[in-house]
């Protein structure tokens, strides 16, 4: 019986370590997407910055939930890329969604 509890404890610790590593990897991935977006944005490569901005938005939504302030920030970044390219119809709903998240928070 004692061996059973030790095995359960070891498995629990292993699962916790895997989950912690996974969360850290997601956070690093999100930061990498933000960094790629920022580098391209600063260089004026707005069309190319769209892909990392979309990936960052997707990661933020999955990691934090659809109503998190990081999601609002990601929405604004993507909307700004659209605005700078004259894609106003695509930018407006993103800005509105980001504003709704910020007002709710």
C-alpha cells in the first residue's frame, strides 16, 4: 500500500512539472510572436507583421481566455496593422472588441 501512495505522489509531481514547463513554453512562444511582430512593425513591414500578430492573438486567447487584457492588446496590434494598410473595415471590429474587453475589465 505504501508503494502505491509513493507512485501516486511521483506521478503527481511529474504531471505538475510537465504542466509548468508547458505554461512556460507557451509564454515564451507568445513573447516570441510579440517580438517578431514588433521587429517587423518597427521596420514598416506591416503585411509581414500580420502573421506573428495573428499567432500572438491566438496564443493569448488560448492561454488567458477571450476576455483578458493581453487579448485586447493583441487585438489592437492587429487592428493597427490593418489600419496602416488602409484595411479599415477589418481594423474596426478588432478595435471595438478590444475596447469592450478593456471597458469590462
